C-alpha cells in the first residue's frame, strides 16, 4: 500500500511539473501549438484549470468551455446600436412577408432578434456540448488506454488509480479547445443557423449585426439588402426546423453517433511528435488543426458521414431555393446568393478548426446539386409537394435522388400502388380481419379444407 501511494505521488509530481511548465518544454509553446493565445495571464489561468482537472466535476469542465468561449467572443465585441436593432427588425418584417409567398413552412409573423457575440456563445454552447461530448469522452478513454499499454506491469495499480484523473484531464483539454473554437465561430457567423445545425433551443431567428457589417464590408452591396437577404435565409432555416420536428434530433443524433466512434490515434501522435520540431509551434499546430491525430474512419463512420453530408445538402439546398425565390425583389440577390454559397462551400478558419476537433466539416459538400434537385421538384410539382417531403425522414429525398431528380419526380408523379402489406394494414385498421370491415373480394375459387 505504501509503495502504491508513493507511485501515485510520483505520478502527480510529474503532472504538476508538466502543468507548471517546469518540465522539458514550455507550456506557452504547447498553448501556441494548439492555437490558443499565448497571453501570460491566460496561460496561468489555463494551467490552473488543468491542475483542477485532476479533481474536476462535469460542471467544472463545462464552465471551462464557457469561460474560454466568452473570453474570445468578448475580445473584440462592440455594442449593438439602436439603428442596427431597428434595421434588423425591418429586415425580418420584410423577409417574413416575402418568404410566406414561397413556403408554408416559415412563419411570416416570426419576430427575429439580434445577438452580440457573447450572446451567441451563451445561447449555442449547450448544443455544441451535445454534439461533441462523445469525442470528449473518447479522448479521456484513449489517454487511459495508452498509458495502460505503455506502463510497466508493476505500475498497473498506479495507472488504474490515475484513470479518473486522466479522463478529467482529457475532458478539460477538450473543453478548452471547444471553447476556443466556439468563441472564434462567434466572430464569423452572421446568423443563428448559419452553421446549419439548430443551436438554440427556442429555434428562433437571429442576426449578429457586428459580423454582418464585417461580412458586407467588401461586397459593394447596400447593408439593408444584406440584412433582408440574411433575414430571409434565417427564417427559412428556423421555419424548416420548427415544422419538420424530427429533423433537429435526426441531425444531432447522427453527428453524435459519428463522433462517438472517434478517438486519438496514439501511434500517429507519437510519429508526429517525433517528426516535428516541438519548438516550431506552427508545424505542431498544423498537425493538430488538420485532424491528423484523429483515428482513421471506420466503414460505419464513412457511411454515417455520407448520410450526414446528404442531410446537410438537402437542408441547405432547400433553404437556397426558397430564399432565392423569396428575394427576387432585391436587386443584388443573385450576388448575395453566390457569396453565401461560396462561403458555405469553403468554410472559415473556425469551422475548419471544429472539423479537426470532431473530424466533421459542418457544411454541405453537394449544396449546388441538392439545390438543383429542389428547383426541379418545385418547377414540376409545386412548392406544396416539395415541402411535403419534409414530413417524415422516410419520404425525404436520398443521395440518389440528388443525382437523379427526374427519377424522384417520376416516382412522386406516378406513385406505385399499395403492396400486399399496405392492403393488409389498411384492412386491419378498418376492422377487415375481425369481420367488422369490408370483406375481401371473392376470388371465385373454392376454399381449401
């Protein structure tokens, strides 16, 4: 027992040296490699958080992400002016009237809101945590497994005793990086649903005026037109998620299942450490931000990824078509549409960092093809038939339908008749099997005894 306590104390001493930066490398360099600011006061705060991780609770870990995200968001935040609030209100009012002409899924009387960057962070962090919790758990488990494999047999007891601490440490490291990424995202997003995931529990439309001004700075387009266009897109998004109630859960669940099987490839990590100069924080940061340290995708993950990307494309393609039709009165709507499509296709630095964090880029790879499919359905069958395809996941178009819109339209125009199972179900519901419903038509044959 005394020997085990001595081992644990030695283990904690080594971690303490690491956390204090008194080991073989400077903690500030590690922070720089992870893409975190190298401000001395901030580094001191992060060291304290990592030290506290040894005994931290889930609530503490959550607070780490919140504090980091809020600190980043507040760094260059400016107050929302009264003129910006009025402009956003007018934009939502006009957008509501226009979008009601194109789809019944959006609510023309919805009152949008404006948010500053910190409000966007505080309102969206719960959703980010829900999405990323599986990979956070996986990082802690990977640390424990790696240490257990590498430690000598006589130290197995020490490793077992330290497993809880390592899991807490992994969660804290991940939460700090998550907070950094969400804080960076708050400096880029122009609306509540721009990422494509419903991040706010009330699913209410929102614009971020400070970021809209920066977005529009080089566009040579009047700011009022930019506001109306973005408000229209936002109402299309929120209307879709509110009316297709299954969609949010379907999307978030798929992402969580994908992220849940991710892990850290320890062999790659060791190879990376050996192949890069640790004093060159740029090289190490590149390895981290590229996602190279994540374990390779399994076949199941690849299939899940394709489903997620198809769903993103369907959502964004539908929003694109509805917004395009609703904003024909805007002189610069075509230019704004192309700008937004390029923006969604390329992704910003923060979105790329989140991709490295969970191995998933939250943007549609097939936006233009999906939009072309929705356009074909709209022109052939009308907006009502198009929007009815969101009633249930079983009737939603597939990746094959995106490739072949004509086949989808043909299937919708000439639906196959009910098969035997459908007829039996209809008879069951009408009481046909207990004698209370209509009796089946006679085939003319004698019954078999």
